[in-house]
């Protein structure tokens, strides 16, 4: 997953004093695939990157990946795609 550099947040949760945020979304699923996911008949992956500057203006990022097998089992952490501060090469 190629993650763009985090430069400036696009959103604002609490006016001028709160957390800044930006989002990205995937393409809309077709109805058949959405139904399979909701019915637990297909695997579902949730992945992304949280990018932020802390109170000392130091940059951090955390990658996450989890998946769910069919039949509505629990989410399981992916073997790859999870990191904190050091992006894997």
C-alpha cells in the first residue's frame, strides 16, 4: 500500500483548538458484494495508516491491517501491514 506523505490536515474536529484529520475512502461496492460482507459470506479486510504530529511537532505514523474470515468470525491481525513509527521496507 503506497501511503502519501502527510503534510497538512484537511479536517478539524473542534474548531481552531482541536485535532486535525484527513480521510480517504475506497470505491463503492456493488450491492452483491456489500450483501456478502454484511451476511458474513466473504472475507473482509480493514487496513490503513494513521499519520499525525504529536504535541512536540514530531511526525508519527501507525499502519494497521486486520481481516475477518467468512461466517462472521472475529477480526484477526494481518501478518503484514502493522507497524508503529517505522514503516516496513
